[in-house]
């Protein structure tokens, strides 16, 4: 399954890049390109952007069922990824942006509370990460860094570019493609790491007692 995840992610990102090159470099406009673009909503990549965190949530729930230590943390992460999936589908974070009258790199004001949430989650997860085996902890950190770089940090240059040149320019499409690709990459690495943790594990109806 890990191989299929990587193939799907690479396929969506590759098709998205081709779509933007055809639209902005070749001047081609076609409904199929909109269906594959990472900059559009309500298309195949946006479905995948919502499905990936939901898959992570399901895998986290399965991991939690077999963990004797930190099971509540695993379950909490699962709920967090359910929220990410819902947010990708309906854009809840955009409502937060309306609370901030900012411009420039902070044009998308929701990055302010998002950065605070990311910091809080990181601090709250330090002990959990220390208790994990080092390879898993490293992959979690790498996956989180990729995702946060795309989902939060890339919103800063995207906001500045949008204010200067609009959302229909080639630069916007390229920045947005990088942003979505980093998010897909982080989620895919996270899911693959969870699948590795589940390999060879058997499940019972009664979970082990938490220590």
C-alpha cells in the first residue's frame, strides 16, 4: 500500500504541474486542466487532499488500538487529522482569516492562529516523540516539517504574490503547486510511516491496558 500511496501522490503532483504549464506557458484552457490543477477547488487533487489526512486518521486509530503506551496521544492525533480532512473539504481555516485585517505576506491572516496551534502541538508532542523509537520519531518530524512548510509557511509568499499580481498569474500557480506538493508529501510520508508501524501487527477486540 505504501508504494501505491507514493505513486498516487507523485501522479497528482505531476499532473498538477503539467496542467499549470499548459495553462500558463502554452496558453491552453480546457476543463480537464482545471480538473487536475492543484490551485482549484472541487476537483481530483482537492479530493485527494481531503482523503489523505482521513487515511492518516484511520491508520492512527488502528495504531492506537494496539498501543499500550500513549494511546490517548495516538487517538488525539487521529481526531486532529479528521479535522484536517474536514478543513480541506470545506475550508474552515478561511473563516479564521476574516478575523485579521492584514496584508502583504500576512494577506491570509489565518496563518497567525495556525502558527500558534502548530507551536502548541509541537511542544505538547515532545514527550511523545521522545518515547517513540528514533526512526519513527524522525519520520514523523520530517513529515510534519514538510506539511507545515506547505500548509503554513508557503502561505506567506503566496499572500504577498496574490496582493501584488493576483491569483491568476503563473507565479501564483507555481507557489500554490509547491505548497500543495509539500502538503501531499508530508501526509504521504506520515501515512507510510504509520503503515510500517502496523506491519505484522494483529488486532483484538480488547485493547491492551494503558501504562
